[in-house]
C-alpha cells in the first residue's frame, strides 16, 4: 500500500539518561535521541488484523503540530517532538476511516462501520491504567510515533481504541464529511480531557480565556462555547488563527503583540471584558508559559482555574502566592484516553452541539502529503486535513 515513512538517525544526545530498555528497543523521546529526520513516500505491506484488531481504511487524517515537530529540528539536528519515538514509523494519528477487516475476537465492530480511533495506546494492565490514569501509562505507545500510523491506506488497531462514527454519518448523510469531523476528535478530545476530566470542569456562565489558537486551543473554544461559557477571549500571534478562533465561538480574539504595541496586554483585555472579575477558566494551549503565565496570574478570577495543555521545556515564572490569595489552581493534562473523552466529543458532534468544522482550513489529497507538511510549518492553519481517495 501507499504510505509515508518517517525515519531518522538514532543518536542519543550526550548526557541524555536513557534506560537500558530504551537503548535496547531504540525507543525514546524524539528530542533526546533522533536526529536528521526524513519523511518519504514508500510502498509497504498491507496490515492484517491481530485477533483483537480491526483494519481501518483511512478516510481522513489531520496534520498535527506533533508531526510538524518531527519535521522541524533544533540547532543540533534533533527532532523537536518530545514524546516516545521508535523509527522508522508510518506517522499520522488524527484519523478516521472505515473498518474493512476484523480479527477473530473482535466483538463490537464489523466491516463497513466508520470509526475514529484513539492515538495513545495504553497497556490497560499497569497501575496507572487500572486506577484511571491511562494517559499516564508508562508503557504508552503512540500511534504515528512508536506504533504504525494513518499516513497510509490502511492501519491496524485494537478494537478497544475505536469509537463508532455511524451516528455522525447518519446525521450528516455524508460518510466523507463524517470522517473529516471524526479526524478532529483526537485533538478536541485532548482539550476535553483538560477541561472536563483532569480539570474541575467548566460551570456554565464562566468567563474563559484561551492562550494559543492551534487545534487544542480551538477545540477548547468550541467546547467551552458548547458548555455555556459567558465569554471566551482568545489570544494568538497568527492573524488567520484568530479568524478561526472567532468562527469557532470566541467572542474576542487578539494578537498579544498588537496589544503590546499600544501599551495593552491580554490580562488588560480579560479584565475589561469581565468587568474586573477576571477569567474563571484560563487555558494555556500555546506552550509559551514564559509569556503567558504572568498574564494568567494577573487575570485570574477568585477561585479561578488554569489548565496547562501547552508543552515547553522552559521553566516559567509563576507567583504561587496568587494561588493562595485567590484560592486558585493549576492543573496539567495530557492525552485523550479514558474519561469518556472520545465518545462524548463524538456525541457532541452527532447532536450538532459542537461547531468543529471551521477548524479545517485546508484540505489536501493524501498524495500531496509533503507539501501539506511544509504548509504546516507556517502555523497559519487551524487544521490541514488530508483526504484519501
Ligand atoms: Zn495530534
Ligand atoms: Zn498502562
């Protein structure tokens, strides 16, 4: 079958403390061990399903910032993505498609069904998995990074990671549109996990601020709108993304640099919008904590909650006393497994309660993968969606 392969040079960084298992399996954080990445088109064997697996014919797959982070390198040539990577691999983890084959022990799926699938393969038996922390499973394999992904005609995946899109396809009356929205479930489910599972949830009537309008921030905006936010104020340095933020439900969307040029700041805007109260929920989806934390501190409402979804290797300045005086909290969150993240996001789409479609700002055929990846480096799109014939 046609596929894209990502390969790189295994070259553990001097001083990186990798375990014996990591060295033996050549599986480690991309940024610590893999250098000089190369994406290329390749022909590989079609997958066959294991007993508990299904084979999905991929219909749509989004290009993720993490893919961009495997394409871009730092000054030493290492890929930027810091999750577990084992190469070569077929990348692509935000996908939906049609089940075309099922293993002997598969119980709930049959050929012909449309599904979206989780991209973080937790083991299910370790202590983290069994106490309800599947996203913190130490044995996690990541689709498209350490397990075969969806930049290919077919992908094999265990039944337990798949969720039906049949209801969505029925409402839309269009399988292709259902698969495109289905491919957005993965990033939106990450936002859902942060707000409603890892966090305390969002009360209707809350004032919300979102820093960073990439797919995670955009998903958060749409979810908070669906959950009854009073106001949503969004920030990003990309003007096209600010447009998408408004289309997905933000009341206001600002470029912090433009605010600074006239002596303003995100915190000033939030305090103005909320008449001095501050934001009850602030979501850091920018991975720019050095710049965003001081704003978040200044604009936090009494009892306010900050949810940290961005990634950065830098230490951020935080005045923790603000948490004491304001009875406020910071919650971190990673992933989209468990907690009802996938099925609830699908249900919101199915009932037309979540406006996710504006996130797709480009559609490219799978054959144009390489230029779509180049395009992702401009960080101007909401989501670039690859579609498969
Ligand atoms: Zn992703
Ligand atoms: Zn586990």
